C-alpha cells in the first residue's frame, strides 16, 4: 500500500520598484493526502489536525533535504552553507512578530 502527503506553500511578497528586496506579506500553506488515507485524521476544515501538522512538517523537511542535495549536486550551493542559511531563516522567522490566522489557498 502506498499513500502520500503533499504540502503547498505560497509566499506572498510586496515589491516596490527600485527596491533591492521585497517585503514578506503572508505565507499560506495547504496539506493534501493521496491514496488510502483517512483524510479526516490529517485535515479538518481545510486545516491540518495534530497528525496533519506532523505530516506537513515532515513533507516540508524532506523537501528541504531534497532541495539541499539537488543544489549541492548541481554545484549551486554548498550543503553546509545552505543548511546554515535555512537555520538562520528559521531563527529570524521566530524572532519576528507573526499573526496566525485562517486564510484561503486556491488549489
């Protein structure tokens, strides 16, 4: 038996012409199940449940690992430097003020 989870993440940014960077406006995420899985165990009212939150985190982590390996194999970025950058981004994200609210995600 095979089943799976898919995570979709939308990073909304605002850019002003001439600026060197853009501003983070919002992050929207969505979890989907595939195969013979009890969807209600992982998703309720289109939001992850406790088990869904774990599955979503696992999908995102495995995606990061795959992306780090790909970038290293293609010579775009050293794996250790890439991982340090990810850790710094996580630290910065937790230091910033964040509003958590329900949003819509166009599938």
